[in-house]
C-alpha cells in the first residue's frame, strides 16, 4: 500500500491527472461518479447504445450510462435518479424502479472512477432517445439470445465494445469450459 502523497499534475473541468509514488492515474473532478444501467425488458431484450467516443476514435457499443451529479441544477442527485434520467435521455425508455447492484471499478490500475450498476425494472418507452445535443446516440433493443451474434457483428463493423457487456456474455463464455 502506497503511503506516498498524492500530487495533482493537471486538472481540467472534468478530469484530473494524478501521481502517487510511481503510479500515474486519472480521477473525475469534483467527486463525480457514473451510473450504468442494465435495462432488460419483459420480452428479454436488452437496451444498448452506440455512440462515438473521442478517446477511442470510433463508435462504441455500451450499456446506457451517465454521470451522477454533473448537472449543477441537480444538487445531491443520487445514482438511481441519475440512472433514470440518463436512461430516458439515451434510450427513450423510463424505468418504474431502479435496483442498485453495487459499486464497481472499470480500470482500477489507471482510473480511480467508480460506477454504480443499476438494474432497470418496469421499462416503458416514453420518447425517442438519442441523447442530448451532440451525443448522436443510436439505440439498440437486442434479444438476449441473439446478443453474442449482435456483439460480434458490431465488432466486425469496427465498433468498440464496452467491457461491461462481458457480464451479458458471461454465461456463454463460462458454459464453454
């Protein structure tokens, strides 16, 4: 365990680059964290989003997600409220209930950011989705049984695949032991 003091090397509006001993890593500024939504409807279709990601230089297939507390007009916003707001913005679906599945870390060797994983229940389409201005999000409603082929097709089209989609592929991967 490193007892070295943390040093801020650079700070922007949304991210901060830090050093502690030999470790260099990135943190979200202002303590902002993320909410990631697992949305599977009553007909066993999962909602996925496709959007261009500047760090990758290409579009990425992902679970719907967004930041908690990034909007100064929503002080004290909790993960469930942020998740439902983001689900509506990105996919056009609203959830009657959000179940918190826990806090997770995506890449703990490089990024200190955590995200809260939530399961959306009682989905109802209330709008078109597509994100807010400039996000240009494509919504995919995919049958769970067809998900492996859908992801492989997206990969062949050159899309990045978010690591969180592995949890949906897990039973197929583990079943092949």
